[in-house]
C-alpha cells in the first residue's frame, strides 16, 4: 500500500468578491483544503482585512459592483506588501490579464474555475511566497558562519545546547553577554533551528535610531506620517511576519516606547506611525543586550513587566577570554573566510601570531577577533600572517610596511581595514566614530555597507 502523501502546507487567505454564493463556495472548498480563510463582499472591507491581518494570498474579483479590483491593486499591495494576489474575472481576455499583472497581480483565474485550478493557483502562490522568504532568510544568514558556534568550551557548549532546545518553541529568548560575544550569531542560529526558518528574520538595532525613527523602523509608518514619509512602509514587524524579530541591544530601547513593545509582545497587535488601524503579526521575539536589565529595572530605566516578558528563557554567552580553547579555531575560520572574500594571499598564521592571539585579553570578544583577523588578511601581502599585522598591543603598534599609502590595495580595502581596526579597539560605536572623525550614524551606515 503506498504511503500517504505529505499534506500541502496551509495558508492564510483573503477572498474579496461581491457574489455571496460564490464567496461561500470558495471559502468552504479552501477551508476543506486546510487553509485559514477570511472573506469580504466589499472592497473597503477587503482592504481593512488586508491592512490588519497577516495574510499570504488574496483572491480578488476584478469587478466589485462600482469598484474595480484592478484599480485597487496598488492600494492593496501598499497595505500588505508581501501579499500575493490572484485576480478573478468572468472574462478571459489577454489584455485584462496583462493589465492586472502590470498593476501587481501574481496570477489570473477565469470564473468559473474548477477546484483543481483553484487548488493549484493558491498552492503556487503560497510556494512562491515561501521561496522568496526562504531566499531572504538564507541571504541574511550568509554573513554568519555556523562554525562560529562550534566550541570546545563547556560553558559555551551548554549555551548552544539550550539554544537548540528553546529554538523548537515559540518562547521569547533573551541573549545576555558582553559586546561582541556573538549574540547576533546565536540569534540567527535560533531562527535557523526553529520551525520558522523558512520565514524571514528581521533585526532592529535599538541604539542606532532616535525614538521617533525607532518606532517607524519597528512598526512601520503611513504615507505622510512625517516629513519625508513619501510612501507607507510595513516596518520590521511586518517584514518578519511568520518568522523571527531580533531586538538588538534591547537595553537601549527608549522608555517611552516600551509600553508599545510590551503590548505587541502580549497581544501581537500594533499600529504604524500615523495610522490608527490596528494590525497583527505572528512574530517570535529574540532580544539581546550587554546591559544588566535587572539593574535598569531597579533604577527605573526599564519596565519590569517588559523585562519579565522578554526574559522567558535567558542565555548568557561567556566572553572570549573565558573560552581560550576556541581562539585558534575561530581565528583560522575567520582567516579562511576573509581570504576568500577579499581574494588575498593569507593562508595561515605564523606561530608567533598564533601565540599572540591566544595571549591577548580580547576586550571586544569575538567581534574584535574577527575585525583584527580581517584587517590583517586585507593588509598582509604574504601567505603567512605574522604578529606585526595583528596590531594587538592596544593599537600602539606601528602600521606594518606596505600597509600605508602606495600599497597594492584598493581604497575600499584600506578604508575597510582601518575602520575594522578602530572598531576592534574602541569600546563603543560612539567612541569609534569620534576616532574616525565622523558621527555615529555615518559609521553605522559604513559598517553596514562594508559588512562589518
């Protein structure tokens, strides 16, 4: 007897049609296929549902009384940018299909359509949406190497084992540890190990934005909500629908915005800036901080109820100085990665360089090690990286010969190496910006552009 076929993944669907009998028929069939279905007999009701519910596919009638479904497509996709729309029509003209596709439709069905046609059309759009999400998730994971989580240190091994265990749940996770210990890498691994891995992961860097911009970055904004808001944006919450949202450096989250974040955690409900419509999102929260949140709660700088909501499972990453057995493997992994990325000749560390790496205290932890190795790879002209290229003595070592003006390096490589070195030595982003003579927001953008 052949094995039972694996059931197709179900989706969250919206049906907009002014024919109640057809609407009911479509709903019953699609629900029998295992989908969650919402219906609307008017365009206004359909737009309201699209704006407030986490939906994946919409079946939209071309003619809704006096309203045109085709004309409504741009507005519908503005309200729900990730929604995939299948246009329904009683006429099968090629010109109509071309017009609908040009306005943003993903597919086109002629009524009456058979159950098989409807099943295939919905499944195709769900599969395409999931594929797009998966590609975005894979692209976001490329910058983190799973090898960074391989460890010979018992404390780090225990953290990774606990992270794998909690990843299988939807529990909120709080990642604790000094700056540079790998909290972001572990957060991406938790997403990758979770049932949400095929959906997007989004990150909000809390210290890098003003409270007003942070709210817009997190929840999105409506067109015209403030000067320069030329179009509506869904925000990171909307982008991460079905996936994971990382709140990086949550200890710097503005106190005035904390009630809105607490409400979202508790009810999954939020409003975009300048838009009174309440929306919902299915997002798993991971927060990271190098601050003592319990102390901030005691000082009145962080809400106790928000702290307890975030602190369902806390994972504390040990600093690199407490896991010296990992330094050699991490450094060699970084060297191989950056030599490939930049096309440089570096292939190994000289024995003296390896000894220097093990002897250094690494106040900036794994991030500092990564930046030091990347700078050395960029600047070193040989296959073997000597200790002089590492510049570990508090930044006091002179620049090795050949690394200055006139070296066989591009301006981008020189800039990247210099910024990486300053970041490795500076305790904060603000201090690194002062050293470089630029403001912190400019440095933040340069870090992102250079992949640091």
